[in-house]
């Protein structure tokens, strides 16, 4: 990428201030005549001259949001004497920094701690969203599993082998990581595909259920939750440090995990009864418990109070709207007899469902449930970049538009147990 280098000429004058002088320093700034529009990874160079009658200490340079909140770009440059020049270059390399107008704040600081700031405005265009890879897992029995990726020609390439009884995988695109749960015979593995390196691993303990089970990344703070076979659900940060632990009674095992506004929703299962538990995300104390008839297939947050809940067993499955604050449900539409394998949410109005008869589309505003394609899929995801549906069947991943029209496919050499969409941010 071409780096655009711009010199923002900042001339800041601090009037003489002795240590006990309460007079604030003053500052002036000349607006730059050169480029003030930047792209991701561009280089900004700030330079100028500061003077003071009693002595200079430093110049602090910060990139600020329009409401004066600091971004992650902050630098302090040492200066000295009564007059000094400074230059500082930095790259706009935060891939999560959104597009918008920002201010570069430069504060000149004298030996007495007095400071005066000046500002100049810049415009920034964020890193465009890109689908980096589609990763997929193929199990080799219950002892190891292989990671593959799809190339630009929809051909699959082997990446790496891992040990364990594969249970689940998530893509944490925000931190550029993949997380794998290996049951009770393999580790919880955090892998960085950009550098082909394992970031952290956690070892399992002997339990009757798979020790590392279902996985979920939260949207709020990007922490990664795992349901564990010792009746706990635990979250980690990007470096593998434990952040939160949710405890369950010994007869219950946590399974599906979802986030909805200020709450954490976790399915708990036992031989006698399954519940949907609602916890306060800040304290992890229990708010509600709702008994469900059957197994929770999918929890799909609609808004901060409503979630779509697909529950069932055998050939009987139901779509509910669950009200988190009030702890009750209603069933807006029936699902035809058959098995529901998976579902994905496009927006608060559209759900796509993998059914044993094909792909179904539920539209909430007219309460319609219609088949849109006979493709029998066991996993379905929404690709937010290309506004399309991605579905898996056996060794095949196929793309559909939102009307059910079928596009290209990825044909793998073996059964695909799970795939994830891996974005650049």
C-alpha cells in the first residue's frame, strides 16, 4: 500500500510561566495546506516548533474523536530548552477505527507542568470489510481433526492438524483468531491463521461430558465463551486470561450461549429438564429461568428484548419469540414436521432455517414461513459482506442469495463438520 505522508505544521507558542505562575500558556496553530484525508495504514507526520521563556518538557500528540474522546493513538515527544523542534510520524493502523472526522491534538508542556493545546481536523476512511477466508474442519474420528481453507477458486487447501475430539469452532475476526474446542481428549486451542501459530491452549479435565463444548464470541467485548463439562461456562480474552465464570448446579450442563443486550443467555441441560437461563452480563447473576420443551437449536437475538428461539426434538420443532425482560414466549409461526438442523438471522425480520425438507425462510413482518430451496443443509450462515446465505451439506458449501437462488459451491474431499467465515476485522 502506498503511504501518504503529510506534514502538519504546528506552531505552538507557550508564554513564559514560572513554577508557581497560575497564568495558562497560550498556543497558536497554522492550518496545514497539504492533504488532510487519510486511509487505513496511511502515515501522518506531525512537526512543529515550541518555545517557552522558562523551559520546555515535552509535546503530547493525540488523535481524538470529534467529541474529544481519545483514540488509541497517543505519543509524547521530549523537548528541551527555551525553543525546540519536534517531528513524530505514526501509521493509522487500527483496523477497527471507523470512518469520520478526527482531531489531532498537540499539547506543549513546560517544566512547570503548564500546557496549551492546539487542534487540526483530519478526515479518515476506515479499512474496507473483506472476507479473508472460509475455514472448515474435517474430523478424523474422535482423536484429531484437520483445518482447511477455501481459496479464490473455491478449492480447499490443507492448513493444519489438531489433536482432540472436535466439538466446535468460532472465528474471532475482531482479534484475527480461530478458537477450537477439543472435547475431553483435546485442548481448547486459540490459533492465529495469519502467522500459523497457536496463541494459547487450555487442557481438559476428565468429565462425563465433553470438557470443552460449545463456543461463542460476544459482540460487546469480544470475549470468547466455552461451555465446559464440569458444569461451568467460562470466558477468555484474546490472550487466554479468564474473564468470567458462570456456575451451574451439578445436574445441569451448559450448552448453547448467546448475548442479548445487557444479558447472557445460556441453555442448561439435564436428563430430566432443559432450561434457558438469563444472566446479567455485568454480574453474571441469574435474572430468569425458562423451561424449554426439547433441545435449543438456535438462539437468535432480534433486539435488546426479543430473541427468536428454535426448540424441538424428534420431528417436532417450534419457532418462538422469547421476551428476555418478561420471561415469556409466543409462537408466531409453525414449522412443518421434520428436523431443524440450524438457522441464521439476517436482520430482525428474516431468518433462514436448515430443515430436513430444505432451506426455509421466515419473514416476521408478514409472519410467513416458506421453502426457498430444496438444498438439505446442516449448517447455515449469513455473509454480511456479500449479503448472501452460505450453507453446508456433507462435503459441500453452497452460496445462495436471499431469495434462495443457488450460486457457486465449494466441494471438499471429505465431510465438513463445520465452517466459519473469517473477515479482516
